[in-house]
C-alpha cells in the first residue's frame, strides 16, 4: 500500500497525541532524503522519522535507530539552527493531501518568540521537506524546485509556500461529497467500468489497497464492476470515509505465508482471504517500522555501498568467466594422451614413412581391437620430426593441466572470498561496518577499483554480542576483518568456535565461564543458531553448523581475511528463530 492521505491522517493524530509540548533534543539526517527529530515529551524520548525519498516516502514515530554520517549535511545544520530546543505545538494535515505542517514554538534571531514550520510533502518522487516561518515564507528546502525543474510550481527560499497543484479529483472528506453525489457520479459512469478504477480516478487521497477493500466489502470481489457492486458500493465507501474522518481505525499489517509483510493499513483487510494473515500492531509508528524497516535498511545500504556492490559484482562476473575459460582449456588437455599415442605410432612405424606425406594410417597396437588410426603429418618435416612435434604437444598439455588445475583452484578460492564479502555486506548495519569492508578490500588488493578510497586508521572491528538464555556470552564477527580479530586475537583457546558448514558466514565464539570446559547444551544450540542466522544460509531449516575448540582453528599464512582451517570438529543441525536471536543480541 502507498502511504496515502488516509494513513497520514492517522499518523498525524498519533503525533499530536504523543509529541505535543515536547522539546526537540536532537536532529539527524541519516541519508540525503531523510530527517529524524528526537523529541522528549512526558519523560519519554520519541524519534520522528520523515522520509522524502522517491521510494517509500512516509512519516512516523520510529523505534529504529540508524547510523548518522560523521559530518552533518547542510540541510541537517539548517534544521538544527531553526528547531534545536524548539517545542512541538502540533501537526496538521494540509487538506486531504499527503502533506503535513509540523509547527514548533521557537525564537527568531533577535530572541523573540515565534513559530516555525516543517512542511512534509510525502508524494513519491515529488516528496520534499520545507522549512517556513510563521508567515509561511520558505527559509529552507531539502530539494529546491526552480523554473528549470517545473513551470507550474517553484519551491525556492524566499518564496511564499503554496500547496502543490490539486489533482482533478474530489476530496472525499468535503461536505458536498455525500451519498447523493457519489451515486450521481457512479450513474454517469459506464456500468462495466472497474469499481476500483472509478474510486481511484474520482477521489483523491485513497490508495489502491483501500479502493480494492471497499469494492471487496461491497461485492466480495476486488475486480467487480460498478454494476456488480452498485447495491453496496456507496454504503461501504462512506463507511471507510467516516472511519478516516473520525480517525477510527487500527494499525494492521498483512503478511504472506512466509511471514513477509506485503501490505499495511488503518483498518482490517479482508480481500486476501486465507492466502494471507492480518496482524494488529500496537501503534501506527510501529506499523510503518514493521513494513518499511528491513526495506529501508537495505535501500540505505545499497546507496551507501553502491561502489562496493559494483566492485564485487564485477569481480564475481570476471572470476566466473575466467574459471569457465580455464575449464575449457583444461578439457582440451585431454588431447595430450592422443598426441603421445600418435608420436609412439610414428616412431614404431618410422621405416614405413617418408618426408612429404600429409597423413598416414597406422595400426594402433595398444588397443584391443588394433584399429587403424589416421595421423596428420607436416609435409615439411621428416617422420621423426613429426613424432617430436606430437611429443612436445603432449608434454605441453601435461604442464598446462597442472598449471590450469592450480589456477582454477586459486580462482575458485577468490570467488569464495568474494561471496564471503557479499555475505558480510548483506548483513552490514551502518557506515562503520561498510568502512571495515572497504578497508578489507583495500588490504586484499581491490583499492584501485574503488572510487576515491583512502586508507583510514584501523579501529576496533565490529563484533556483535549476544547473551544466551543461560547467561553465556556469544561473540559474532560482522565481516572478515572482524572474524579474523575474533578468532585469532579475542577468543580464548578454551572457548568454542562455530561456523555454518560450507557456506559464507560469521565466525561465532561461545565463551566458557571460569573453570568450565564445556557450557550447557542449550548454550551450544543457541550459539549454533546465531552462527546459522549470521550466514548466507539464514532463513533455511536444519542448517549444518560446524563447531570445535578455538585451539583447533588455524589461519594459514597469507590466507585471505576470514579464511581459516579447523580439525576435530562436530556438526549441529539447527533452525534459527529470528525473534529469539534478536532478543539475545545486546545493543
């Protein structure tokens, strides 16, 4: 579902309920199109997240904490200048549009009390964050819109703020839009027109999900026409509109059979029937976190790590192509035995051959059937010289086989290393971990392929900490550099080491308590689940995880970061429970 005007109305009500009178404590800009206000109200800290990105623009009270850039962007500094220490006095939806005015009580440059606004336009790729003064004069804007961008509406500092041009649609909350008006509008439309399209094309602020839900409740089908849904369509439409008008709803998320959120809404969604489950969430802020949380993390990660993804993808394609070519060459080495046979046959029958022959047919004494073999000859060479040519080809193919086999093994090892970095990149949670991955690639010889990379001073590697239900500490490397540090320097030789079997993943260490050789069985199981969860096998069932004493784990000299060998290991088969693992993770 899109973040429509109906959802925004519920979010605005939640903001007014929880933030009114609160003081702006901090302001961050985690990414180019996102601003976060940390507001303290009633002894609680709330994080107001405003996302003006083209994909998934929204606003909500979030519980997700994101890593912020070391140097705040200019727009963040402007927000801090105008709103640091201000009091939140209220939020107002501008008409039935996806636009909200957030009002703050603050002071002007001379110290006099005044009001300033943050206007959030949450309209897909046209989303924006605008700062205005008490008279709605624009004093700052996230995305400047000048005449070269749009002839219809400009958003420039110094201009008076105006709402975006209205669509040619009716406001469903307007007093003149009543049942009589709706029926008249439906009567003037073609009866075989889709009821969903009729609602979407005539009324503003309603998402496709809500339009389909209205049609489903009227006709028990989402694809019903106006004629098929005519009896109940008007009543169901205004039931939904009254729910929005009176802010009478509940935050629900729709999940598919795999438990993945596919929709979110402010009312019960019935149109999916038994193919999906509908769960109520505690608040609208939490609802948006549930739906967008993982998507936002991945989107933010891809933006910040675009150069790494490109580098690793190109490396993967290059190595795979190289391996395929080498395997083709290795297959050609099978001709080596044939060349040796030809040389032997020419030597054994040299008395029958003369210079100037282009080929000869000789009996193969080494085969059971003694079949004839036709051998090409070079006319310019003597029979013995032709035999030497084939012996040289045979010896060359033997050397090539050894060399190619070694090269293929090296290329496959490099490919596996690239996969381990991609796995660590998929689980990276912030700029610090991305920096460590860049440092790792630099040390591995990839720095020349990364744009404007400069080596930075090494910091403590990123290692996640978990506490099992029995109170044992489990440490988990977040990337290959952290894996090496954890296994070779941080872990005690008496601790237990875990790693998913034959797949990229984190090194995991279960610390033993003083005087204890083996932790409890439950701790072993939970440590194995953590190793499976922090690997490429995440999401699978009965995942094999190898474990052994840290003393049995060795890092070969000159090996790539994260590569180790181990002996005397056991294997556990586990199915990680994400909810339980996240509860064990320490902040």
